[in-house]
């Protein structure tokens, strides 16, 4: 028992050290004279990481595949934009982003969580498209022509960068906590077998609503951080179906149901997305579709799954050469 | 003293087909009550209704003096009624230990803040200590049966509903499980036990309820049930084969 718990402790220490190093590297990187374009790309990746980590809590850990996260991202974006225009401090505006998205998650979750698997996924597409259409026609937010943020003062890219870094760190900490906690166990149980989970005392609807609320809050904040940076948002963008697909794609590419996966996926997507769109303006979505199918067929744990296999492979070779040299 | 569980005129239709018809019986606290009957008699359906995962067409269920006819399964577990599944339903990608941990946390609660020791004790109790850290999907059939029981026990039921926990086990393994059930009862847990193996029923139960085509055929002490001509007729072929 002692041995197992110290082993656990060492494992945790390695992980904390790894994440800490990543945070420090990202924290000091802007001071090493990286190009403003790279700062911009990293900012984008960090915003995507917040949403990716959030989606993974519902989709990866709890197994509820939602195609509707653009609703939270978009509501968060508009809430922050209107808050800032109304004179709020950006952090207060982001708080409102989170709250609005959280509220929306309850209204969406209550009816849709009665559906299972693909039916739930389809329902979230419907809700998401309905919200986009409403926002396109809503006059006080500028309708289809979008909404502009008029923030006073000079544009400071690093302020945006550190805001995104801070919130993505918070998202990863929440995700890591959930993976270790009693709450996280119940979410995994719901993913594996909802009825069996209820049969040992888990309230599946409550568990799903709670994790949905948490994921929506984080995604709303991501939308808010993005909106403040972009200074202009419109329904086809933040509420667009491609936004929902992006938020679902990242954790699946990186490895759904893990802590590191959604972060890896967010980095990959954030850094290659623009290049890909530039290179294949028509076909980049097709490419993602193909990638998704390959991952689901061959390695449901995405990049983290491949890394795990690679490690197993190296360890086997290592052990083999070790026994060979002994023999 | 009033019975711990009382089922009154319980009826359940599945799309016009009656899986249960007017079934009534009582289970006293501290008993092991057997529930037997040929395939399709309605035993599992009865369990699902008592445990809250299926709601009945009519009839009432009273537990500890309260009407619990249409409760939800997680409410049942928290009130102390938990069931095992005839066809095992482990949380496949999670370890054996995690499977049991969930029962401990979401049932009637762990004894103390740290659950490690208590989980280990439950796993040892059913003989799963050696596979504690394996994913549940990798366990053999017998171990999955044990896990099903361990996970339910972790919820600390006052009324345990066991659905064929011995099927697929060897004679020795079966005796171990039966010993375990008797020990659990010794600690004050009441058990309602579905089983096809008559030897298991005879050696553990205080009372037996017999279902046939969704209706209660008879009930009584195991010896009387074993020699009841109506029961033998319902089981004809099956008892002969045993
Ligand atoms: N969900 C369901 N939908 C429709 N019919 C069902 C359902 N569940 C059970 N039945 C039917 O109800 C009847 C009773 O089934 P049940 O599983 O309760 O029997 P059982 O006594 O547990 O049998 P066994 O000994 O084979 O486990 C059967 O005819 C079965 O086909
Ligand atoms: Mg059955």
C-alpha cells in the first residue's frame, strides 16, 4: 500500500514538473524576440486549448459527443464584447462570458441529455444552428454584419497572450483535478455504462449537467478572450458550425479522455490550421474528416495513444537489449 | 417487526406481454430470500423494478416502511438497495479498483476520507486483489462476476439483490461466493437471491419465492419448495438435468 502510494506520488510529481516546465517556457517565450506572427499563432492556439480541454471533459471523459460548443464560444464572445463596450474591466467581461455560457448549458443540457449517443450529437447540431440563425437576425448585436469592440488604449498583444495562457493553465488544472477526483470517476462511469453507473448510485443527468456547465463556462471564456483580441466578431464566425467542429476535432486528434491530449490537439490545430486553409482552401475540412476517421478506426486515443505505443515499443527494445547484454 | 421489503400486486407489461402479473411477497430483515423460476419467469424484471431502473405498470413496493414504487436507481442505492447484473456490466476501460471505488463513493459512502484500504479489503474479500489494477475489460468471466458483486457491495446495501452471481463459476468458486453471501448476511445485510442452481438455493436461503410465467407459483422454506409437485412440474426437465 505504501509502495503504491509513493509510486503514485512520484508519478504526480513528474507530471506537475512537466506541466510547470511547459507553462514557464510559454511564459518566457515572448521575451526571446519571437515574431509577432508567432505570438499571434500561439495566442490562437492557447484560446483553442481552453475550448479543447473544456470539450474533452464532456466528450472525452463523459462520452457525450457534442457538436454544439460554438454556442458557448459565440455567446462568450458576444457577452465579453458587449461588456467591454459597456465599460467593464476585461476580467469582469470574461466572467460574464462564462456565466452566460453556463446558463445556456443548462437550457441546452436539460432536454438534450435525455438522448443517447448519436441522437444527442444530432440534437446539439440542431440547437447550435438555431442559435446561429437567431444571432444572425438579432438587430441589437448587429445581426449578420457582426459586432465591433471599441476598446480604448493601445493594442497590447502580450496582454492578450498572457490572458489566454492564464486561462488555459486554469483549464488544464481543472481537467487534471477532474481526472483524479471522485467526480471524474462518476463521469467515466457514465461514459462506460450510464445505467450501470446509476445502479451504483451515480445520478447520470446531474453528472452530465454539471460537467456540461463547467465545459461551457470555460468555452465561453475562450470565446470572450478571442473576441477582445479580434475586436470584431460575427455570427458566421464564432457561432459557425466549423467552430463546433474545430472544438471537437482538437481533443480527438490529441487524445480524448486524457489530460494532455486536448492540449496537444489544440497546439497542433492552432499552429497548422491557417497554413492548411491557405494551402487547401476547399479541401481542408475534407482532410480533417479523413483524419478523424483514421483516428477513430486505428487509435481512439489520438496522439497520446501513439505516444503511449511508442513508449511501450522503446521500453520493449530497451528491456530486450538489457537482457541480451546480461545473457 | 414489519418486513424490510414488501412487494404488492406488482405487474409489468412489455408491449402487451406481461412479464410480471400480480406478484406479492415480503422479505424479512436479515434473511436470504431465494427467487427462482424457469427462464423468462420475470426474475430479472422484478429486480429491475425494485432497484428503480424499470418502473412497474401497477402495484406497489414498500421498503423500510416507505413507498418506493417509482424511485430512480441512484435513489435506491443511496437508501440501501443495490443490485448486481445477470449479464455483467463492468466499466470496461477503468481498473477493477476504480470500478469498486465508484460504488464506495456513490453508494452509502466510505467509512473514512481515504478509500484505499476499504477498497483493498472489498477486493480481497471477493478474491480480486491480484487483478486490482487491470482494466475491467481484461478480466475473465469469473472475475467479472466477482467484480459485479464487489462493486455492488462497495455501495454498502442494506438489501442486496443478487442476480445469478454464481452462473459460469466452478463448484469451488461457487462455494466461495456462497460463503461470502452468508458472511454478508451475518453482518446484517438482507439478500434477495436469484439463482438457477438448486444446491446453491438449498444451502443458503431461509425462504424461497417461486415465479413462473410472471406469476408467483408458491413460496416457503427451501425443503418444502424442493418437494412441491407444482415447482417440479414448472422446472420439469431442468431439475431432471441437474
Ligand atoms: N426490456 C424488455 N423489453 C421487452 N421484453 C422484456 C424486457 N425485459 C424482459 N422482457 C421479457 O420479460 C420476460 C421476463 O424476462 P426476465 O429477464 O425478467 O426473466 P428471468 O426470469 O430473469 O429469466 P432468466 O432466468 O433467463 O434470466 C421475458 O419474456 C422477456 O423476454
Ligand atoms: Mg434473469
